[in-house]
C-alpha cells in the first residue's frame, strides 16, 4: 500500500533542497562516513580540534607523564576533543564509556633503541572498525632512511581507510639529522596530502609556518614537541592557529606540565576561544594554584 495521501501534505515543491560545502579544507569530496568521523574530530563550529596525544609509548615505553595513563591521563580526557592513543592503551585503560573520538596509532615497529623510520603498518583496518575509531595515524619519514616504505605504508592505510570511511592522519616525523624549517615541512606535508592523507600533523616553525598551511590542501594540526615552558607552548599554539593550523595534537606539553588540567584548559581557550597566550596562561596558573 502506498502512504496515506492526506489533504494538505506539504512537499515544499518551490524550495530546492540545499547542499552545503563541508567545513574542512580539502574534504568536500569525501564520503559521508569519513566526513562524519572528521566532524567528530574537528568541531564543525570553528573547524578546529584539541587532540590529546598519548601514543608515545608505542616506541618510547612508559615515558615521563605516561607511566600510569589510568591515573594521570584519564582525568584529562573530558577536556579534549579527541584522544590519540594506541589500541593497547585503549583496550586496557580507557573505559568504553568515553565518547570522544579516538585517533588510533596504526604504525609501529622500532623502539627508541633502533632506526625509527623502519616502521610498518601495525594494525588491521578490521580492528580499527571493531574499536570504532574516527581516524588512524601513521608516521611518515620524509628524508629518513626508510622514507619510501613509510610513504607507501601511509598510502596503504589511506586505501584501507577509504574502503571503510576511516580518515588517515599522516604524522610528519623528522629525523635528528634533518633541518626543521618551513621548506622541509612544506615538502613533507604536501607529499602526505598528495598521496591521500585526509589530514596531516606537523611541527610548528617560527619562520614561514603560514606557507606550510597554505600549500597543504588538507587540514594541518601541530604536534607540541618536547616540553617547553607553559607560556611558550601556549604562544606556539596561538601562532600556529593564527597561521592556518586547524588545531593541535599535543602530548608532552600537556601531560608533562605541572598542571596538565591547567594546560588542557589553556590550550582549549586558545584553539576554540581565540584567547591570547597571556590570558590562557593566567587561566593555567589559576587552575594550577587551585591544586588541579
Ligand atoms: C609521537 O610520539 C606521536 O606522534 C605524538 O603523538 C606526537 O609527537 C605529539 O605529541 P607531542 O606533543 O608530545 O610531540
């Protein structure tokens, strides 16, 4: 039987169905599932994200600040937009009732004792789906000893992700021997995007960072890098956002801070509240002095 055809039903014949451009750079032609996952990682209101990165153990073991993820990190999770971790930590420590999106570390192999660029894909897409993750992350070592392998690994993860609607975050890893400047990061981020990554993580550089974000056709988030004084880390986040970054994927500058909660809230104030580094630092200090 067809639907009951009541008098007065309104089909809005004169109103064309509207379509909207997707809010993230370079992502308009992606499929619905991938866009939906990206919309959970990046806030659709401002196109930005604060990712809490705690995946360091996959090659560093229990590094400072991550000795007990259950004790020191779980209280921070509600403050983050996204959690970036390994499947081991997700399954053993993170309660499944956590509803923020997860970006899963999907590469691995060498430890800090070996050549780091010698990585492989270390996770099946099937397990990513089982875990309900919103993106996979893989290291790409442009200029590194195993450059080609890391790039091809990334493309394999991109292919698998495209099959199931799971975005790939390409993480530009810089070997100790390489110079971290805008020229290098333009090269590295662009290669990742050209070969299919849906978004890219890179480091902030003082000179010319806006040329890195401008020449990369997909969103860029910045890693925090080594621990630095809190105000410096906040200035870096502020400058990166002003120069076109779509957010941060920060680890050590949060979990190695003497007030991780204070830093989470301060970084949030910069990324989503457009706060100045000085005001955000005041917030950090207030929270720190309150004992949090
Ligand atoms: C490398 O260990 C991971 O990709 C980290 O997630 C990334 O470096 C961000 O962490 P951090 O802010 O500590 O550099």
